[in-house]
C-alpha cells in the first residue's frame, strides 16, 4: 500500500514573526526610496518614495506603516530602520533615534554580494538587499554585516581638524610641486618654496642659460607663492585649534583622557595622537579584532607602521637582553 509522505512546508523567504516593521532607506540627492516589510503583510515588500531631505514626509510614511499594521493585526509594532553610511552622514539616524525609532547604519562594503556574474544595481534592488540584511542581522546570524557606530555631534565635529589639515597638506604639496616643475623647465633646481626667504630667492634665480626668469613665468610663480602662503596660514590656524583642543583635554581631571594618555607616549606626536583620538578611540572596543580594525582603515601605510613598531619592539627586547647579561 502506497503511503504519501507529508510534504514539508516551503520555507518562507522572510521571517515576519519578529514583531516589528522593517524598513530600509536608499538615499539619493533627489529622492529617498523606502522599502518596508510589515507583519502579516506577506512576503511582498512595499516601496515608497519621498523627496530627499523631507524628514517630515519620512516620519509621516512611518506613521502610515504603523497604522496599516495595526488595522491588520490589532497590534502596535515598532519600526526598525537601516541605511547605508554615505554622503548624508548621521543626521537622519539621529532624528530617527530622537523619535524613538530603532535605527542602524551599515557599512555598505560589508554586505555580501554574489560574485558569479555582474549584477544589476538599482535603488529598488539595493533596498531589498538592505532589508534582507537587516532581517538576518536581527535574527542574530553571524558575520552578516558590519554596523557603524554613529559618533556624537561633538565627536564628529572633532574630526574636522585632522581631516581639514590632511586636505591642506595635500594642496600644499601640489603647489610646491607645481612651482618646482615650472622652474625645472627653465633649468632651475634646488629652489625650496617653503623657506621663509622664498620671494627673495625667487628674485635671484637665473635660468640654466644665465637669463633672468621670464616676466610672465615669474608672475605666475608669485601667484603660486601667494596661494601657498595662504595655505601655510590656514595650516597654522588648524594646528593651533588642534593644540588648544589637546590643552583642554590635558586639564587636571580625576582620570586622564585618551588624548592626554596618547601624548605621554614617546614617538607619538600631536597629529598622530589627534587622528587616533578622533578617528579610532572615540568608540568602545569589545574584542582585539574590533581594536585594530579601525586603525587599519585610518592608517594608509599600515604595513610600514607595523614594520616600524616591530623594529622598535626588537630593539627594546635586545636592550633588555643586554641589560640582563650585564
């Protein structure tokens, strides 16, 4: 006699039994695409859009989601939102948290994607992928994505000094190289635009064939020097603000802060201490992996830095060994 085995129920693509309304935001300069999945709403994702920057329209749409879910189930559900870290920064995240909405900011590079072939990339597809990532994250699946710890407004503003100085230094290098390149075409080398007597030495320069610098070339270099001097003044102003920030951090306190402790370490200067303090040490580290990961992201030449630390450690070990032998 033939028996018919019970067919297992087809697994649902999504789990809606977590008791919340899941929402993903795809932010662009013109519109914000809202992808949502509500309890007892089936597996179909709803998609809506609001004008970019209209936070009140976004909150009104969230209120509509809650009203529809309450009409279907008779229960009130919280809203959980996810968005990618990008040009919009963290102000939307802060507004949602102030409204009592659970909000997450995810590192877009940490979301797993298929590598079998080139995939289509649209806001609708990315919104659905972001929502699936949020569901997996709330289910507790390991290594789904990396959530970004949003800094406070004070911590975010403190980063401006180091980042602005980095931009100014890069611009300074461009102007210095441009001046040297213009002079090298005339057979002049050894001129240093960063010296204090740069304008006096410019008047004394001669071309490779013994002529004075051409009039228009000298005028162009003079304008380059003017822009360079403006950059030098701005760099000094930024460094003065950075030093004032460190001076406030080193004020007498029951326990020294990270900035004061970093400055007491030999081999770490004000700029490197400011970068570590503003870019890495503002967050809480639970494991050693979470400790060194931020430093790899902020140190462009991290291999060289590790090599320097390894060399210093070897030298210190040899010194200790010699002392023990003596």
